[in-house]
């Protein structure tokens, strides 16, 4: 704290103490005023009983009362005309303040050269901590830099990056906004803000932030990349929200897998329809429902679903003809009739494994 402020505080404390001594303050209020004197002194680091400090801060022979008297006499000497002019100017200033945005609060304090140098050291420490992924420590370093020099938007921007590294994207957005309040043309803040919104999956806000940055710096590669990625996500979300899912005749999603449970129910109900009993007697189709009780068969079916084989099977014309024939009352074809079709033979060999290959071992193909 500067000596100037402490001189003012000491003068106030002396005035209050004198008011107790000369009886200006009623005795009932003395105790409360003494507590106030102590609290004010501690808050500003001023001890009226410290002779060394008093010698350094005292404005003797003047005091707060005499200084105020001088002010009043000077004002009176200016005359009523000057006072009216001053009042008018003050009113105009007050009126203007209600219509003109005030400058950012961060510009109120102008740091000294020493403060700026110290702030840069804290920033460099924060940058090193970011490199070593010590993000919490980096936030503390950037905060120290801001305390010394709140007029530098870089410190807020760097702290925003540290917050994002800890997935605290809301704090990152707040710091980006603070950087822009200090310097509205600081494009890096828009990049930080856009990144934070992107990570929060708020792609509309991300697009807006990147676009504003590009208005200031049209050639900025980072802003362009951020805008492109955000628009892609924005468009993808729009597609998902506006395009209804299309279902295929087999009951599955269009282009996806058929509903295996529905398929098995249909096939199970038709198992004996081709001139064979439920167990497949008479050369007809075997009972599909019974087949799927076999664990190995279930495993193969699940593998086909995962790999897309089931979808391919349902697109096979021979299979489609078989299902259409059964549904139209023509019954299921015999196994011999089915196996006479080369495509069905190939499909049966793939489904049954045919002694060749089989599912890849877990982790196969990975490095």
C-alpha cells in the first residue's frame, strides 16, 4: 500500500481519536469508536502508536480538519458563478455516465514498470508449468500476474487455457471474456472461448466465437480450423434432429441390422411349413427357434450381426424370395432345393464356418 493512502488513514484515525478526547463523541459511543479505530488501523496496516510509522506518515502541523477547512475556503472564494458552472459540468458528466459505457474496471489500475516486470516472470512460470502439465500451478501463476498487471489480456487468455486443460471450460469462457474486456481486439481470446464452447458441445456459441475472431483476423489458421470443426458438428446435430430414422422392411433401421428377435419369431413359426416337422423331418427347413438355443449357433449369429453379415444375408435375393414365399403361403423350400442355389450354399458355408477360418482371435489385427 502506498504511503499516500496510509497518510490519509492515519489522519482519519487521529481525527477520530481527537473526537473522543475533546468530547465530540458521547461517552456511550466511545467504546464502539475505539474498536473502529483498531479495525481500520489493522485493515490498512497503520498503527498510531508506532512512533517510527507516525514520523513517516504524519502530515503535522496540518491535520484532517485544517485541510478540509482550506478546501471549503478555496471553494467559497471561487464564487457562485464558478460553482454553478462546476455543478453544471458535474451534472453533464453524471448524465453522460448513464449513457456511455464505463471503461473496464481492469483499466483503473495502471501498473508500474516494476509490477509489469514481476507479472511477466509469473507468466513465464505459468507457461513452464503448462508445458509440464501442472495446470493448477499454472493457474496460480497467471493469477499472480493478473494481480500485478490486470491490463494485460494475455494473462487472462493463458489462464483460460489452463482452465480448459482441467476441463473447467466455464472458467475458461469467463477468463476469455475478461481478456476481451481489457482488449476487444485480442483475437486469441475468441479462440480460447470457441474452444471452451466446443468442448461443452455448445457448437452454436463456438461458431459465433470463431466467427468474431475471424472478423478481426481473417487469416488466422487456428480460428479457421475451429470454425470448420464447429460447423461440422453443428450440421451433424442438425441432421440428427431433423431427419427421422428410416426402417427397412425387416424391422431394423435403414442400412442397419434387421431385428433378429422378430426374424427368429417369424422363421420359428414357419419351421414346419415346407413339408417337414418341427425337427426338420421330411427334408424341410430345420426349426430355427430350436437352432438358436444352441450356444455355438447364437455366438455365430451375434458375430454376424456385429460384422454386418446378417444385413448382407437379408439383402440376398434367394433369402428374400424364401421369406416372400413363406409369407405368401407357399411353404418353406426343402433343404435340397435351397442347397441347389450356389449363393445359398456359399452363405451356409460362411454361416456354419465350413471348417475355414472362423472369427478372428481377440485383438487380432492390432499392433
